[in-house]
C-alpha cells in the first residue's frame, strides 16, 4: 500500500506534459499532411503511413518502458527518452524522402511513450485510492490542453514556415521538458523496490499481467472508449478539410470541443473522488457517451455535414470518456502493486496497439463520410461498455 504524502511541487503539470508528448507528436503535424505529400512527392496514403509507423513503434516500445523504469527508476528513464525523442524529431525535420520520414517517425514513437507510461506508474508510486484518482484526473485535465493546442500551433507553423518547422518545434519542446524534469522530477521508486530485468522474471510477470481477465477487460474498455473519439483525430484532415470545409488553421473546430470535454470530464472525476465509488463514476461516464453517440448518429442521419452540429456531440462524448478513464485506469493497475510500471506498460501497449490498428486499417474504412465515422463511434463505445461490464463480472469471481 502506498503511503499518501503531499504531492511534490508541480508534479501534476509535469506529469501532464510528459503524458502529452505522445499526443502532441500526433496532432501537431496533422495540418501539414498536404504539404508533406507535395514537398516529398508522396501520396496521401504514404503520408498517412507516417502516422502508422509512429503508432506501431509507440505500441511496441510501451511494452518495455515500465519494466525498464521498474529496474532503473522513473527519473533516469524519462530523461533518456526525452533526449532521444528530441534527436528523432530533428531527424524528421531533416528528412528528404518519405521513407526517411517513416523511419524517424518510428524513432519518435519508440521514445514518446515513456512519458505516459511512467507518469501513470509515478501516480501509483505516490498515492492510493481517492488521492490517486484526483491526481490522475488533474493530469488528464491539463493533458487535454495539448491535443487542443497542438494542431493550432501546427497549423500556424505550417502556414508561416512549412512542415519542417513543426518538428523543429518538437525538438525545442522536448528539450524544455527534459530541463524541467532534471530540475523538478523526483525519483519515486526507491532502490529497495526495484524489479529485475531477468528474462525468466519478466516472462512470468508479463504472462501474469497479460492473462489477467480483469486487466484485459479494463484495458479494452479504456481503449475502445478512446477510439470512439480518436477515429476523428486520425481522420481530422479529411473530416475537417474535406467534409466540413475547414482551413489548415481551423483544426480548433474539432480539438476545441473535444479537449473541453476531456478537461470537464477529468475535473468532474476529481470532484467525485471519494464521494462516488469507481463503478458509479464509470457508469455516469458511459451514460454520457451513450447519449453523445446516439445524438451524433441521429444528426448525421437527419442533417448534412456542417459546423457546428457535426462536432458538438464530440464534446459530450469526451466528457463521458474522461470521466470514466481515470477510474478504469486505476482498476487496471490495482492488481499489480509491485509491478506498476510493467502493468502500466502493458496497458499503454494494449491501447497503442488498438490506436495503431485504427490508423492503418479502421480509419481509412471510416473517413469516407461523417455518417460512417458516427457509426464507428457508436460501435466502439458499445465495445467499451461491454468490456467494462465484463471487467466488473470478472472482478467478482473468486480468485
């Protein structure tokens, strides 16, 4: 059991920034897709695969960030990852062929996941129960600003300086974050609690985590809920610019409502911590997501695609998603108190694998119209709800 102590100064903001590095790397360059295709002589599908390369590498490496931090400590691994991410971002900025951009985007993916994985482990190092839920909610609320701001910054950088400037910006962002972590981030995993990296130990532990039904159901619930919204992020250039006629600097039309919902849901989750049980909080989140998905489908059946009604249901959906997510995340990690880093890695690997599959396969099937995207939202939300129900049932079974 973690002993709850006063949170280190600025820890919520720092962990939110670390968690946001991965999403920022996705959203900031979305407005540059057309320019990248033109300047590098690539097709739209080839440019889309720079996103797939990033997400696949992100997914594979997140399986290891937590285990490595369980062995060497949280702070050391985060600092190394930030330096390597900055180097990969510089490689992206200097790419002259689409194949080079694929490679360096994959290298970004290898390192970007350390922040979100290890941040979750740090929360559980520091706190238990309602205190953990509150800090997780605070992190999610501040983290939500990044996806809203990233495409706006990326759109203006693209307009003023071209697509390479987006990756130059990411070099600077990673450098500033590394300096902040060097000064402010404490080591939250004492040497006495470090875990082994021996293959036999890792094999047993990964098997134990990845064969736990309650863990897998909680991960599927988080991942499917998130994908119900994330398909719009991955489709943003088509959804906004083609279907809704938005310019490169107008990505806030999607990310503004979405991130407002994320912030509102995270704030509400923190307010309910200790006042409502985790299952009650999750239930409320699902009711909001159900309402949003049904309204979204109805609007797409009744009206042509247009602002603002094509984006308003996304606010309600992300409100419910963010309300449920901290509680589902805590439920996923709680069965593994001695291997929180590894369990957080497995959870992020699961979600990132789903995101990678969505980017490569699902989104190209759905982005043809706003109606198919709405159908995708309701199907993924339903899958997440079934997984949350199965988690609750499995957690009641005798062990």
